[in-house]
């Protein structure tokens, strides 16, 4: 069996790859593994379970809840809420496990299962590996230990989760949003009701699009992966900014008043300066990834802020933040983590904090985001090559060195293996887009010849 857990839980086509049987089995295995680890010691365990509005989430939620209760875990169902809301409630309610059913920005047929440990933190790799092992042992014949009688878990709905999460979001804002007009694209996803409510309670005038989930339309031509509707709506309504979420609302991209995209790097730059001004940017450091735009790094250096770069993936950003005590980190894709207020990327919180900075300064989003110049970035995927040799090929190393000499201080080259496919990703940044394309094309050809 290949590894079930990817970088963000277990994900696949619902009822094909991700079946009710798999969801139930993983939930029981998670309960057993966390019990073995001493998580439940001395008390009756509790789990918080939430989902995005995908149709498949209904039967998968039933499977997860049944699995947990059959393992002796009491379950609080919070219904349709964003991933960061489930993480927050897991911590706030003192629950032992959090489970979110979502495939994030993926198309509707997909779904996923994501587990959180006590406190609302993602599970460590070794715990995920242990859950897979226990699940596989049971699947191949080893029986579960099953409680009976009063030992089985009880199931109840926790309707208060919505208001408690919104109150948390409003409570951490540095100032209100009165006078701002905001367009919110909810991707017909998990934040369709939460995000508009939070922005309205904070004082903003709110226009919503993509906020009518029917179980089938999540991420369908809208949200953070399709910004054209948001761009048009911001201009049409004369709004100060637009905010786009993905299906589970753990990410946020923005659009300025002219309809221009503001990506995750630019949002991080704005928030880094705001947090430093407030004395909240610990060690004057922000965490990004190796894919962070070179313009972001240059801007942070100019402003006296140190940039730590990790491997691609918000889990690696979070690991660095927790290990070193940093307060802010994120990815170009819009996963932004403000660790004092969230244990994972929170798109609604990010959008609120960005809007609060506009309201507090009286400056436009375009002006604030202008702290950094986003350098042209070209990404080429080279398939069907031996990706394991990307770091050992002398021919490739020589080509990269030559490209770096050509680009100088205003450019950058990054070659990395795909985590899931037999391909190498070639990324080139340069001050000029044509130069970036030319260098990326040449390097892609060398990758094909050297590793093919």
C-alpha cells in the first residue's frame, strides 16, 4: 500500500479512492493510535468533526463519526465550517481530536480527511504513519478492540461553533473595518456564511459572490483559483478590495480596487510591516518557502525583516514557526499563518487583518502592496524524467550555474522534484519576463537530456 497521507491529509475521488470504509477505518485507527500515545489518558476522549459543503461530505462525515464513536470517542459535530474553524474549536473546546472533511481547492468529485491533534495542530508525520500501519493491520485481519455498553462514544451537534469562531476572529482584530467596502468570493465553500458574517460584524460593507453552496458547485469557476469574477465584481461595485477563499477557506488571495491580484507574498509583506509596527513580529522574521518571489525577499531585506525559507508546503512553514517561535509565515498561494491567533492557515483571518491594515492607515491596498515588486516568475514542469538525479547531475549543475551567472542579483533559479509525479519543476525569476522564459526553456531542455 502506498502512503495514504499526503502533505495535507488523505485525499482522493470520493466514493472511489476515498470510500466510507476508508474514512471509518482511518478514524478508528486514529483513535487507537492517539490512545496508545497517551492522548486520552485519564479522561473520556472527545472529537470535533467538521466539513465543507461537498455532497460527499455528508456520507463521509457519517462514516468518520461512526468510526470515532465505535472507538469510544464522544463526537461534537460542528457542521459546515472552514478548516481553521475546526482547528480553532479543537483547541478552544479542549478536544483530543479534530477531523475536517475537505479537499480544499480541488474540484467537487474529490474529498479528503484531515486530522488535528489536541490544541488544533496537524498530526506529526510519525503519528500519520502509525495510523496507516494500524489501519492496514485491521484491514488485513487484525481485529479492533471495541468498547461496549456505556463505553461507546456519544454524538451531539455543537451549533455554537459558528458564533464562537466568528467571535474569535473579531476579537483578535486590531481595529474595526468601518468605511471599507469589500467583495468576498467564498468559492461556494466552507466559509460561505462565516466570512461575510465576520466582515460585517467588523464594520465592513460586504458584497458576496460564490456564496451559494449546493454541494456540487464548490470551487467551480470561482474562489482563489479563479479570480476573474472577483476582479470584475470589485471594479463593478467600486470596492476597496476583494478577498478570495478556496473551498475550505484556509487560504486567501486579494484583489485591489483596480482589480489587480495581490498574492500571498504581497499579503505577507503587508502584514509583516503591520505586525512589526505593533511589536508582534517576533525576531523581526517572516517565514516563506523556496517558491517565495525574489521580490518579496528583496523587499523584506530592504525593510530590515529577515526571511526564513522552507520547503514548499504550509506544514513546513508551520514547523519552522513553531520550532523557532516566529509569529508570521505563509506561501505565495495564500496560505498565511498568524501563529498567535491560529494553528493553521486561516483565509478569513488573513483577509480581515489585511482589511484592518487598510482601514487603520487610510492607504489603498495597491499602495500597501507596493512595498514589494513582484518579479516575473516562470514555472516549467518537465515530465517523465529521473527526478531523483536532479541534485546529482553534473550537466544540470553546470547549466544552473551558467543561468545564475546570467541572471545575476536580480534573478533566481530553482529546480525541485515533484512530490507526487515523475517530473522536475524548473522555476526561473528575472527582472524581465522574456529573459525568465528563455532561461527556463533552456534549463528544461537540459533537464530532459540529462535526466530523461
